C-alpha cells in the first residue's frame, strides 16, 4: 500500500515521510520533481497522492490533471497542500480532480486524520472494484454453464433423431463442420462460425414427426409420401422456434430453410436467392454433399468427384453459387473433415479412398 508524495522542497518531503510512518502498512514514495512522479505513475498505482500546489515546473493542479488521465486513476484520492486560499484556485483544483486540501503550515494530527480517512475510502473503493470483478466473472461462468447445457441438450436431441433416421451421428458432425468451413471461407465472424457449427446439427430435428413407414422406406417415396416428408422442415421450425436463445433461433431458421433452392423450386416456402437466409444456403450445400458421399440403406455412397460435380451443376439452381465456390475452394479442409468423422460402417475401401 503506497502513498505518493510530491513536493519540490526536500524539507517538506522529509516532514511528510515522518508523518506517514505513523500510518501502519503504508509506504511513502517521494518525488521532488512532478514530471518524474508522473512517469512513476505510468507503471505504479498509488493509494493516495499528496501533492504541493506551488511547484516551478508543474504545479499541483497540472499534475493532478495529467494524473487523472491514466486509466483507472479517476478514483484515487488526491490531497493538495497549499498556502493559497484563493477560491478560484481551489475551484479549479476540484474541477481537475483534487479530492481535498490542507493548508500550510501543516497540522500533523489533521494531516494523519485526513490521510487515514482517504486511505479507508480508497480501500473500500478497491473492495467494490474487486467485488464487481468477482460478480462479472461469476456471471460469465454461469452464462457459459447455461450455454454449455444448451449445447448438450441440442446435441442430445440431434442424436435422438438418429434412432429414427437412416443418417448417422457422423453425418451430423461432418455437415456441421462443412457448414463452418463454408462460413469461414465466406468471411463470417468467428462467433457466427461457431453459432453455425452448434446450430447445424438440428437441421433435421423435424423428422421426429415423420412416420417410420415414410422415414425408413427403402424405395422411392410416392408423391403423397414425399409431400409428408417435406413437412419435417416446418415441424423442426415449430419445435425450435419456441426457444428464446440465439442458438435455438438460428437452429429453427436452418431447419426451416435448408431445403429451399436458389432458383425458388425448393420447400417449404419456395424462397429464392438471397431471400433464403445465408445459414440455410450454407447448410444446403453441406448437407447435400455429405448425403451424397455417405452410404444409406437405400443407396451406395457417391464418389467425391461425382458429388462435387453435382454441386457445380446445381450452382445457381439448387445452391447459392458463392456457397458452392467457398466449399470447393479449400477442398483439403473438406477431406480433413471427412477423415475426422468417418462412419463406423465405412469400408476399408472408402477409408483408403479418403486417405484415412
């Protein structure tokens, strides 16, 4: 705990140091040059400043004005010692940040009492600052815990869909990371990339409302069955839009729009172009690519080359051209994601094909 003393007269400094010794647990740091005192303050924070008003190079008001310019120094008490009783001088001193005044010649008891009171004030201020910092950290931890729990819940819901869906958990992981990859190449912020990574696994949650007879049918769906299957986009939106968090709102948007097509021929609302939310356009590319290159009970996996060609052919029709270009521009990352989340059922041939 330090008290900063600034006075251009050595005798006054000696007297002040002697008085400070009567205040336990505080150390006196003294300067006869206010400029050097300011330099010290850049790297050291005092608990109380005692400054003389009348100094040749820089007076006490000028010192205080510059001292208050340092970050977090606005509440440190400043006690000015002066022989000047001019009201205008004191008003100016107060306006620049001086906390209180003492007249010379000093009354030793008054000085010690004032100093102790100011130091007690400073200690209380620091406790409040520490308390505020502690509360901020506790709020941050609690918010992080809620977000982590929300992510766990969403992942569990996404996993639950797997039990009624021929797609796999690896599919969910791959398409989510493909989506983040596209967002990264498109220049979205890190926060947006992470939000997309967390929300994308919920894209097909609406399939919980589709009957097994349709969802697990090995053959081609009839027009009526296909119309029923299309309802999963609306069901997913209804399930997720009831939530109030940004993550659930984004997940609901993706569930609703990832089957829309760039030319307006998709479902459920026939949106086109940039009327389709960007996250929906991104997930459309990631989802189709992974569905094509993954084996299902009703089909064999396409080769990567065939799937890429379909994306190119569908650019501007099914898919947003910018999203297709972003997906294909750094294809090494796509292969790395596919290798990281292989299906357990992948054959040795497929693993060799992907370099895993």
